[in-house]
C-alpha cells in the first residue's frame, strides 16, 4: 500500500505532518505538497510556466518534495513520475478549516483528491471543522486518528479507482465524536462582503471580506453531520451533470 500525501496549506503545515504520521501506520508514504499556502486555490493545471520541485525535511525527519505549483499540480506531477513507485491512494490534508457544501469547488484540499481520481487513483480529502476563532495551534490528533480509521476501512472495503471522498472531522476529542456518517453535499451560506479601500495614489482596491460562512444543517448532509458531532464522509464524483434536467430540457423547443 503506497499512499501519496499532499495538502493545500503548504508542505510545512502541521496538518500535513499529522496526516503523514497517521498514514505511515497504514502503508508506505510519499509526500509532494505545495511550497506555500494555496487554500481556496481551486482546481488548477499550471501550463504557462515551468514548475520546480525541491526536497525538504519535515519536523519529524520525513523527506518530502515541495513544489511551486498548486495542490492539483502536485498530485498530477507525482502520478506522472515525480514519485517513482506506483501510488495506490492519494490523501490530502488535514486542512485546518471545513470543506463543506459548495466549498469543494474552491478547496485546494478537495481538488487535490479530484486530480487523483482524474489520473485513475482513489483520493480522499480530510478537513478539520475548527471553530471560527481558534487557537493558533490546532490539535490535529483526533482528526489524524479518524483519517487512519477511514483509510483502513476504505482499504478493507476495496479501493476503487473512481473513489473520491470528502471527509470533514468535527473539532472534538475522538471519544466525544458520535461516529461516522456517510452524507451528501449540503448547502453553504456565504457571508462574503466586498470591502472597497483606496490606495495612497487614490486608486480603489478591493478585499473579499465578511464573516465566516455558515450552512444549512439538513439531516443527511455534510454540514448537518458535523454540527451533530459526526465525522462526515461524502462520496463525490466529477460528473457535474444535472441528470434530472437532461430529459426535461430535451423536450424544450430548441431551434432546428
Ligand atoms: Mn487550506
């Protein structure tokens, strides 16, 4: 079992190291991750500039590869040969913030796992549902334990190459969690606000600010599960077709 670990927060992030150490209990680990924070960077393929990779040493002595591309570039490059041995599973995280509902389209953590599936390797994204205002040092211990439990379960069930899981772990001690729930994507409610400011030369510039997003805690959804203290496991697919609409729209009177 050869597991590729990546993230979108940068190779030196504490959440990555916690995931590396958890995955080492399950299999052999390789690490290729961005050299800086790409959070909310979305699904990227860098084609307009060269990409560089350098070897770095993590806090526990693990040798990792740092890449100046996006998380999805890291996965694509690893699977195209930067990592020589065949990879059985790609895991991404542990992201310090939740990736729920619509977040998956922004999330570098999730799009790294999507890139794995595009390359024919199963991918799992792990995110911690930390409080909006959290201490500088988050405790990744319980989420790392959950990641190990999930990967062991998935391996036992049988890895399928189109498997893409978005996992969100509540910020609780392991024994305080209510269990694991397989969920569907819920609805995120964004509270972004555009802040217009003026630079010293009198030109306007903008910040996307506002409050942290919230969500609709419907039963059976990712948001609902984590709000009730469950680990949320959402199977995702890259086919975004609105299947319910296809037949209905074929009946519309389209021009000849
Ligand atoms: Mn991130």
